[in-house]
């Protein structure tokens, strides 16, 4: 077993991993950039090392520096989390070369699965259906030829991508040039590799994915599916486990396909095999994420398994302590991603200081977050602030708990998508489980003006606050008057109130 | 009884009467309404969070000071800015004159980021909603659109440039003299 593990990540996922390490009595090593000095993942770890300035390229993506820190700290393994270096086979190799265990798949199976084009070939060899598509392309001519062959509408995707970045939908040939240029630029900015591939756009579809975990002894356990169809610009927003449309027969077929792909790539680690499910209930492999996934808590809530803990155990060479038949699932879980984007202002990223963060709690609620009062939300990293997961005995139970939790969640200082999430949870289509990946195109954010009741409350609060009519008189004394008019105002106020008219005694 | 004017910065104002009752209770009435509301405001620790009991209904609010007589009240997702002044007959008239319409609009950066693309030039006529430029923040490209129809009078950024939230990027002379500066 490992004695000390470096967590090569930040934010809520770094904290999640630090917690799993503590549960396993393994010492944790945090790394942090300039702007993350006070992050909870730093505070809760056993050791913490500064690794560079805020831009990810110079800190959380700096392989050499991270390996140096791991050696200096005497770590025997590195957990990459998700994003950053989690699917970078160079990093996995650098870890191995430095005598460190990379908590993830081998570089070989990463190459067979991590790159989307290679993954398609692996899936085809494993006899799993794939979406019609192209190879990895970097020239506009090749992209145009591929799109013409496949037939519009097509999607352009970053070959090295994940998390929906660099994805473009092209409906007709005349949109292609502009979209391809933008997709390649985004792919280069996000992943350092401009290569993209072209894929047929199936319509309408659900995004269904299967969580698996595999040890080094050939045991591959599928843990059921997650439904992640609620996406905005290909970025998942709400995920649930199980899916409202997957019955036991379909689940079995999905799980078998996922296991075949993992076996084909000699895979060991946690992993997620993603599929598109069409209305006629056929499914197509889209990609495999060879890492822990953002939405892993929904699977944990219904299976009771600690995926991060078990991921660390299989990386340390232990055998999985359960097989598929022993896994019991119970109830329903829904996760909402809370992001610093303003739904009422075209989802612009909201940066700035979080003055106040109050997270929800109570039965069935789990919050993964690295928020704290005073945290500065910077433009350097993605906009995920927190994940709220709600468990219920059934879908409706999970949904109503989620609504309650989101209503309790208070983030002051930066705008969040919480009001939009609440609107989505209340749409009849979501309640009925009638969702597909275009759901959010149909249910865009509804404008919300303060209702008369809220206006009255806000005005009364402003009135009591500024005139000092607060219960405990906590408001600081007003500054010295600066103008004659102010002095007059103050004098009158004092005369008419005896100076302290709001006090109880 | 006291009388105050609570104005919201968008030019609308409400007059409130406020009265302290025996037992320390405060009641307020919005002018034009017959209803008196009991009200109690108390800070929750030092966090900026307040509990307002309005007719015994609890409302959590986040309140920040704003100048000497002002407050920014956050209720739900709404940030509302208020100025509170003692009522006097001339006050409402003065409020009116503060709303000065302007034909020159500044398009400011809504967040810190990097300019990816500039799609307008000085002298261009732009329609409301037209994309002026594209900026990148949090690994996403965001389109910045014209808040009103008019003529571009200045472009103060170039592709690759880093901009801070609030920085002026483009100036537009709005078409029509009755345009306001709201954006």
C-alpha cells in the first residue's frame, strides 16, 4: 500500500482525493498555484507545496515540476484527479520513469482509449458499435472531405479533448470553414493539440455512460449507468444514476459493451465508457474517460462504493473486494454542477470574490466543493464551484431534495447557475425524465425579475440597515458628515429619535 | 413617526413611514399602501448575512454598505442597490434630474480574460445584439454583443490583449438622441 500520495490537482476534486487518502490512512501531498494558497485542498492535506503561478501551464500542467515535488516530498504515487494531466500519457510515463505510481491506467491502455480516434478503433475491435466518423485531422481540406462523406449535420471534436471543450456542430457545408478554424484553435488552447475529428451527429440522443472499475488481475466490475443528457454547450450540468430509460436488459447490454472495451485495452483503474442512446434504444460508443469523472458521486450514492478509495487500492495492486453480483444499488441520485456563470447574462463567467458561501446539508445531500468565504474566483481555471448530489428512494425523491438543497445554497459575490438549475428541475419534461442532449436548447433560462414581495423585503431591509434600525445595533457608526446638508440630516435624526430610537431598551 | 425615501438607482423611489412601537417593535408602511408591516432586521454573525422578519416571515438577505446612506441588498439572485434619505418635499424632484440620458455607450469587459477576435472598427454601424468581439475566459470563448444600435466611435482593445473586468473595450455612439446609457 502507498504511504504518501501527491494529488496533482486543485479545487473540489483535490479535496475529494485528500479525503479518500485520509480514510485510507495514507499521507497526502497537495500542490498549489499562487492563487490557490488558501484552498481547502491545501489546508486539509498533510503537506503542501507551491508549484508556480496561476496559469495552469505553469503550475498544474507543469509535469517536470510536479514530479520534482513528488520526489522531494517522498511520495510513492500521484493521483491526477480529472482534467489537467489526468489523461496525459506523457505524464503517466514521466511518473513511471521517476519510480512513482500513476493512479490511473497504464500509458499503453491510455493511448488505446484516451485519444478519441484510437478509442473508436479499440471499440470496433471489441465489437461495440461506434458513430460514423473520421480519423484525426488537421487540414481544412481533409475535414471538408470527411464531412461530405459522413453527411451533415456533423460534429467537430478535439482529438485530445474531453469535457466538451472544442466541440462544434456544423449543420451545412458553408458553416464548415469558420467552425473548423474555431474548433482547432480551441483544441490547441485547451489541449495543446489542434487535431480534430469529424463525426455524424445523431439526433435526438441521450448521453448514457457506464462506470467501471478494473483491477490488475482481470476483474472488471461495471457499476451501472449514469444519465448525463442535461448539457449546455456539451458541458454536463445535471447527471443522474440510474437513467430513467435504461431497463435491466439494456443496462446489461451497456455494461457488457463497457467491459469488452476495457478488456480489449487491458484496462485497470476506474473509467467511464460513454455512449449515445437513440430513441430506438440502440447505443453507440463515443469515448472512454480513463480517469475519475466529475459526476462519480451519483454512482457512489446509489452503490455505496467509494470509487476514489477503490481506485487507489487497485492502483496499489490490490484485488477488487467485490464483483458485479455483489454490488447492490439502492434509490436514485442526481448531481447538479454549480458553476460561476451568470445564467441571466448569457452565461458569462463570473469572476471575483465569494463574500459568503453557505452550503446545503441535511438528509440525502452531499456537497463536493472547495468554496470558502473570501475565495477569489479567477479566470485561470474552469468555472466549477461545487457539486451538489441528492439521494432519494426514487427519482422524484432525489429531485425534490435537490430543489431544497439548491434553495439553501448561498453564494454571495459571484453569480452562479443555481437559479437556472432550479428552473430546469421544475420543467415538466425533466420531471417526466423526458430528456435528451438538446434539452437545454429547448428550455433556456427564463428571465426572473424580483417579485413585489422581494422588492418590499429588500427595500425594508435597506431602510432598517441604513437608518440603523437593526436589532443589535451592529451597523458601524456613520462617518462624519461631509456636507452641510448631511449635518442637518444628522441633527434632525438625533432630535427626533433621541439618538437611539431603534434600541430596545 | 419618520419618513424616508428609498431610491433604487434606476430612478424609481418609494417613500416609507417607519414607526417604533412599544416593546421595541418597528413597523413600516410604503406610501400609497394601507398596510403596515412589522419588521425586524438582525445580522447573522459578521458574515454580511441578515435575517429580516417581515410580518414574521423570515427572509435571508445579504447586505453590504454602499456609501453613507446606501446599501446593496441581495435577495435570491437579485442584487438591489438603494440610497436612503430622509424625506423632504424637494427630494423626489432632485432624483428625477439625476437621470441623465447619454448617447455614448461604453462596452466594458464583463469578466477578466483575453481578446480573441475584434469584429468591429471605428466608424462601423452596428446593430443591437451584433457581435463586437470575442473574448476568452475560463477556457471558453464569449461573444460580446452591442448593447444598442449605433456607430463605433472607439475600439480600445486588440486580439491577444488581456483585459480586466470593467475595462472599456469599445465605445458606441448610440443612434437616436433618446437612448439612455443603460447597458
